[in-house]
């Protein structure tokens, strides 16, 4: 049956066995470079065996990520590999111009989704579907993606916004430990198995910065609180509080060391997930303070003590069941921790309230031992489920951004992997149903949609027989008859239903479905469903009761009486609140079952996925023992067949993953027409059709662009590489152009080349324009500067001419006046000298003597000044005599005048002044001449003029 579903038959396998062996021999001959193949589409031929050996070679070389077309294959290393997830490596993938050319990594998928959001190409929102079996590494992959987005999607400009973004990132990252502690458990296949599904919505603003997140959960396996299969454990949080609590907390929570709890199996096992401090620190970052944490852990301790309450069969059916000897202490401790009345707790667990008739008469009936255990388990599951939902709401309120602050999102879907245990019930049926829907989403989105689009566009395409699971989905959820419909019908009928009766109904009603397996040899009532990953046997015992998930109203009323503040929030006293209880005999209202709720939430999730651009990460578990460097081919081969990986590789390698509409193609690559040669017959083919209107206009442009491909391919090929020089495959469909990644790269290189040429042309023209502009500006500046300098020079010369004329006139006036003053002064001295002489000494007339004396003075005084100014020669008194002789001054009357001579370091006679007679008045007026008030220093070798001698201001030295 499985071979038929997978599309294989024994005859076809026998015929292809020989060719497969030949492929394997050829493959083994070149096994050395297997680990270097980053993409499984490069494996030739593509078979399960060749793909398997390629993955094994890469796994043994510690290379855990491999591309498979549009899908990333992630192998669980089962050992710490810290160098693969460093922040520096995240930034390297984020800063790379072409991340797809780097080694395959989960960061490359994250960077691709982030760049798609930044490009604003519809659909803008992105989603990443992380799938695989339990223990394959889905939770770790989702955690790495969240860390990657926290690093690359946070680049605020201001310090304040940086602190806000950092706080949001920390809260998003710290939500993982809390949700894993309360929602993950150790199973047979995985030590950290997610027992719930979650869709994390990372919210980005217009600047592509992460502003918040939102978490949506699906189908928590709450039955694990009260029931754990053999060699499995309860949720991690119960082991954390028992192993990590302090002495005071143990006393407060009544958890002594070595205490045994029936709901806490395998406590001796120590796992990495049992770290209590990590959970508490994460809760602090999420805004859950220490008192609230203490309240949560106290309630969880109360649930552990509630599980130790054991009942004994009652001898009288009219009397309630008795407690076991060691259960009384557990009742008291549980009531104390949950702050419930002890008597009311015990009475609610052992006595059932029945309402019957239109008047709703109330009857109280003692419960059997089995019913008491069921009601006890129901209390624990109800409290834990509401506590988990409350934690999710607290996390969302802490990390969710305002609706107006974000515009796009990237979704991370981490759901339970395909499960098949010895004892499978409703939980496994829902989990595998969700995996079937996700597999169909992958098939419909990529495989089937791609092939159908090729047919519509007129491509010559050889179809691949991919694995279609629609028959299995019709078996589980089909209308009107399916497994879910029959289980819901049993719940609506509200009648006692046996497991054998349900098995008979399913087998008789769905016998024609090929995915319903043969179950005649099973000793227990069950049915087999052939899923895409293999057949699974589901037991019908308790299936209807789990689907009803009844909550007796008296249990809810009991929990509403709690004085605990946390339980008061989880169970508010609201008369309008409707509790799901068993319908009465007269009521036929439809009951909202577990399957119905899960189906509705799953449909809502798929609507979100269909509105985004999906990306796929297939997690593969190399072995079921969790050992490093161990690659079990049989287990990996079954997973490769289950996820349809080979079909994906076939279509990705042989198909055309790039599809662009004619209009967009022409708008982007019309520049390549500049490179079109004049004569060419190219490889681009267009489907036969009768173009009209706009399409007819685009056809010549399309052909011109496609004709440039050979030249571009030859230019992009490296010397000596003939494969790259061959014409690239491209097909022109009816409305779109189909091409491979290599063609897209060639077109982008050619477009970049044309843009570079245009840019160079624009730069050259701009530089020439700037050069001419600068020359004109420089020439104009030179002319302006020359004109200004000429004007300034003319103005300066005019000012100098005016000043020189003024100085000349003033000097002439001053010289005449000084000459007049000097002559007048000398005349006065001469007259005084002759007036004091004895009149009897001479009888000559006075005018001739005065005339001769004045002529001698005027004729001989420069010679005396020259002799007196000489640096060498006569000194002292002889010099004075020479001066007197030259000037012909009277010698007998020295009191009437003074002679001021130069000092030893100076030369010449400074001045000859007559002593003032009477009072002298000086009249000063500011000179209009510049520097008129400054006296130049005399040169030791210069001849002092007569006027300067008279006007020099020196201290008088009396001789």
C-alpha cells in the first residue's frame, strides 16, 4: 500500500535497479568531492541513493546545511557547534552582496526573507515553515532564526531608540526559555520535544526594524500533566522547580528532597533543559516579577501533590470512594498550596452533580474510582492549560507592538513533527493531521503550482510524479464522511460509545479510501492511517472522551473559590461564562470539540501562510539515538521519502524557478538592447500564440532582449569553461518569462554593465560641463579681478598724487617760513652784537659792516658745519672755535646765545639758538599730514640742514 501511495511499484523498482547500481558505482568513484556540493540539484543523477550519500558525506565533514532547490536541508549535529552561530557570522551573511553564494546556512534563509521584506515585492510578508520529525532540530532552528533577526533587524539611529529596540529583542529571545519550560517535554524521540505548535510573528516597521512580536499557540498536549508514557517525562517546569528550588522555597512549596510524585516519572534523569535559573531570569525580563513567579511555582507544586491523591474502590456504590492511606496528606497539602477548602476539594472530586429535567433538578451521585481519577486529572489539565494560555498572553503583552507601529512581519512556524508511538491517541492524530496539511501546502505551493503554471504558459515540461497526500487528508477531514466527522458525531450523540464500535464505524464508512490500512490482526480496537511519512496505528479507546474534553461545572466553581491571586485571575467569577460540560439528555446543541477547535485554528494558520511568501527548512534526524557523527541511512532515507525532497530537487534542477511577467521583464532589462548585435539567432523561444494589443508591442522588445543572452553568457564565462559559455536556458511563455538562476545572474550582470556604461557617460558629460563651467568662471573672475585692481591702482595713485601735492605745498610754505625765521633770528643777533661794541673802535659806516657780515655768514656757514660734523679731526674747544670762526660770531658775548653740539656718538652741530628775550608763546595746530608728529631718527653720516638744525627738539647743552 505504501509503495503505491509513493508512486512506485515492484516492477518499476526492479527495472530501475540496474541503472541505480550503475549510478552508485559512478557516484562512489568520485566520492571525494561529495561534501563540496552545496546544492543537491547538482547531484547527477538525482536519486534517493545519490542524495543520501551526498548528505552523509557532508554530515561526516561537519557540514550540516545543504540546499535542495528552494528548500534548506538541516541535519541535526547532536553536538554543540558554537562557531556556526556566532554574531559575526550573522553579520557576514547580512552584509554579503549575494548571500546565496555563501555556504548554505539557516542565516541565508533568514537574510533572504529579510531582503524580500525590504524590497517591498508582493507579497511583502514572509513565512518560514520549519518541519521535520520530533528531535530533528526544529526548535533550535527557530531559536537561531530569532537570534538572527534580533541582530540584523535592529539598527536604530538614536540612543533612546536603541535601548527600546534592545529591550524588545531581549524580551523576544527570553520568551523561548519560558515557552520551552512550560510547553516542551522529554519524549522517546527527543529530549526537548515541543508539545504544542507555535507561530511567531516578528513585526517590522517601515524601516525594517524589529519593533515587536506575537506568539500564537496550537493544541497544547495538556494530557501530559496527568499521563506520561513509559520512559517519557512531564513538562520541564515540574523538574526545574523540584531540582532548582532553594531550601526556603522547598519548605514554602512543600517539596522536600527525595519526595516521590506519581506525575513526575524519571526524576533521576538530568537534562540540559532542567536549568531553573534560566527560566526565572527569562520571566523577569518578560515582566513577571518574583512574587508572581513564586505564586506560579506554588500552583505547580499543588498540582504535583494533587496527582498523589489516590482513591480506593468503595464497597457501597451509594458511598463516595475512600482515600488511600497516604493520600490524606496529599489532599491537605494540595488544598493548602491551591488555597482551596479541603473538604470542598475532596467532595468535588468524589461526588458528581447531575442536573435533569426542564426544571434542572440537581442530583448528587458518588463517583466510581475511575471517575474520581478522571475528575482529578481534569482539574490538573484545566489549571495547567489556563496557566499556559495566561503565560502566552503575558508574553504577547510584553513583546507585541502597537498595530500602527509595524507594517510587515516575518512568521516562524514551529509545529510538532510527525509522530508514531506504540500507543497513539487523539494528540498524535491531530499532530499528524497538521503535518499532512503543511505537506499539502508545500506540494500545492511549489511542486504542483509550478508544474501547472508551466502547462498554462505552454512550456515543454516533463512532469514528475510527486507525492500527493490529498487522499489521506480526505480520510481525516473530508466531508461528509471522515475520521474527524465520525468522532465529532459520537460526541454530539452523547451516548456511551465503545472503542470497538468506533473502530467498526470507521472501517465500514471509509473502507474505499486507499489510505486506510488493514487492521484485522490488531488485538486492541484501533485503525491505521497511511500518512505521507508512513502508516500509524491509532487506538480508539478514550478517543471520544478526549475529543469532548468535558469540564464538569462543579470543577470550575471549585477553582473559582480559590483565595490564590493567580487562580482568581485564571478562573474569574463570571456568571455569563459558559463552561463546556456534558449536554443533558434533552439538549442537542453542537459541542465544540478538540478536533473542531484544532481544525479551525489550523485553517486560520494556513490562510496566513497562503498570504505570505513561504520558505521551507526541512530538518533531518541522522539517528534516533541522538549520537553525533552517526548517520543511519535507513532512518534518513525514510525521512527523505516522507518530505518529498527528491521530487523537490528534480523540479528545482530541471525547471525554471524564476518567473517574471513580460511587462516587468521589459521594464527592467530594456537597457540590454544597447548590447544587441545586428545579426543573431538566439535560444529564446516564445510560445505560439496570436499576440494582440499590448502583448504585440512587447514581443519585439522581448526578442531583442533575449537576443543579447549569448553575448552576455560568453562574457560572463570564465576562460576555459565551456559549460558556462553555452546558451543559457530561458523560455518565453504566454504571459511570463521563465528562466533559471544562472540566466537571472547573467541578465543582472549585463544590466549592471549597461548601467555602468551609462553612468560613465553621464559622469564624463558632467565632468566636461563642470570643466567648461569652471573655465568660464575662472575667466570671468580674472577679468573682474583685473578691473578691480586697475580701479584700485588708479584710485591709489590719485590719492598719492593729492597727498604729494598737499605735502609739497605745505613743505614749500614751511621752508619759506623757516628761512624767514632763521634769517630774522640771525639778523637780531648781529644787530645786538654791533650795538654792544664800542663806538670808538671804528669810524666806518654801519650798513657796509652789516652787509659784509651777513654775506660772510651766508657764504661760509655750510663749510663750518661740514668741519664740525666730521667724524675725525679737531675736537673740543678747537671745534667750537672753528664753528665760531665760520659763522663769524662775536666771542666776547656768549651769554646772548647758545650752541648745542652733538654728543660723542653723534656728529655735527645740533642747533644754534639765541637765548629768548622775554616771554615766548607757542601756538600749536594739528598737522593734516600723515606721520607729521613723528621725528625720524638722524643718521650718523648725514649732513643736517640748516632748517632742521633750527627745529630739532633736543635737550639744550649750555657751552
